[in-house]
């Protein structure tokens, strides 16, 4: 197990926050389980990046981040702090994933070969 990108560690921390935040912020109902499930998903993708380094998990993190951004309005988060937490956590997860993709050598090579190879 090797850490190749600091963004994976940052995503892991955000995922851990998401798992405990419903209890810290006093969430209730579906918001609790949705936030915990999304947090566990973020943790899973971050750990997967340590075990099997690949750029593919970043796409999953971006989808989870998007889900976190829209979750407060789809699941009816009550405390304002829960909405802010979900929104900021989602944006951070997306930011870390995009940042990692832009700095990952394997993805940059794939992107260049895929989109610039036949440009001549």
C-alpha cells in the first residue's frame, strides 16, 4: 500500500468527516444514512487508490461529490450546518479528484494519446 497522491489522503479525511458528521451536526432521518453511505463511498475510493493506484477511482469520487452537492435538496437536510457540510464536502471531493487527475501521469498520457493523437 503506497500513497501516490496527497489528494487521496485528503479525500479519506473528508470521507471520515462525512461518516461522523451526522452525529456531530445533529442530523436526522434519511440524511443520516445518506451522508454516512456517501462518506463510506469516498473512503472506499480513497483506500482503493492506495491499494490499486489508478486514475479511475477519481471518476467515482467526482460522482460521489456531485451526490453530496445535491443531497441536501433531495434528502431534505434540516440543520443549516448539515447542508453547508454536505455542500463543502462534495465540492472538496470533486476538487481533489479533478486536481489529482490533472497531475496524474497515467491519466495525462491517456488523455493526450486519446484526444491529440490523430490531430495531424
